[in-house]
C-alpha cells in the first residue's frame, strides 16, 4: 500500500453547507470552507460510516492470545 503525497492545494475536507469536499483554511480550533466560510469536517456522514465499517473489518477478532500452558511448571 502506498500513500500519495498530499499537497496543500489538493487537500479537501467535507463542507456540510456546500455538501461537498472543498478546499479549506485551518485555524487553531477549526477548519473553514474557502467557498462559504462554514466549518468543515474530515468526512461526510456516509463516508464516515463507510470508513468505520472498513476499520471494523480490519480489526483482529477476539482479545489477547491465550498463553501456552506449560505442564511441567508448578503454580505458587
């Protein structure tokens, strides 16, 4: 898997007001749409749900692996 180099000019976030991925300006607390000035998010709601479903599928199932029991050791 390779990651493409992102560029400031190509980077986009989702603007609910414009209902699309737009260029944005970043401040210390929020990012704002260049087109309308509204607050932007990283993903749209649909893309966020898809992202989370894909992450769940990639997570390992279960908890910690079981320890191998050594039959020869005595317990305290």
